[in-house]
């Protein structure tokens, strides 16, 4: 056999990969949801549990979750708006948007990361939480839910963290809106990956 020939592994079945690929390609960022149609809390708990299967260097288990529903959504909006004011943001339209935005979906999961012992570990914790959020989004898609990953108005706001009963040293990585779909969003065009191969 020619030693320069690279062996390529083949597989009899790629059914599992095909199914995963279809799920990933079906996921959409969407807030076209029924704002008051309830979601079973057990389903939300399952999605949070999926997040914790993401890779986590040193097994620091940095994921922190706060599930916000009902009137607590308005409380969260007010807390974030007050954190924005404390940070010097005084634009009235922006503050009004913050106060009302969390009522757009029946469930908002505030996903935060615990700090690490070093700056590098803190960064890796946030990476792990971000990977976990993708697990949540894929799980939501598999369950028939629409989902939307949003950046928080303030990542370290003391009022928002307190409103969610999250530790004061946590970093809010994302806000995950969940709801039953009320419409479909347009499929965006995706560029092909830029893949460089070296031998």
C-alpha cells in the first residue's frame, strides 16, 4: 500500500448525524410566539439540564439559571432599566423598551456564569455557558418551541442579578426567550465555512 495514501474512515450509517444536522438547520432565532401560552415548567427544566452537558474545562459547573415568568417578567425589566440608569444610560426610549421587552414571551431564562479563580477560568466558564445555551436552543427546537437568545441590557447589574436570585458575582451571558410558535421566520442565507487543511 502506498504510504502516501491517507486512510479515510467510512461509516455504514450516518442516520444520527443526519438527524442532528436537520435539527441544527431547523433552529431559528424567533420571537414570533404566543406571549401568554404557558410552557410546562418540567420542559424548561429539561432544557436547562441539557445546557449542563456542554464542554466544561476543569469541571467548574459554572451554569446558573433563573426562570422568569408571569409578573416577574415586568420586575426583571424594571431591574434591568434601573441597572442601565446606574450605568449612565438615560435614553428614555431605550429604558422604556427594556422595561417592556421581557413580556414578549411567556418564559425568559436568564443564563449566567459563575466566576473562576482566574481571569482565564472566568472566560472559560463563560464559554461553557455559551455552549450550553446552544444546547438549550436545540432542545427547544426539538420540543417544538421557538427560542431567541438575547444579550442582556447589563451583564453585571446588581438589581437584575438580585431580581433573579443569582449570585452578585455572576455574569449574565444570555437571556433565552421561549414560547410556542405563532409564525415562521425567514431562513437566512448562510455562507460556506472557510476550512483550511494542513498536512
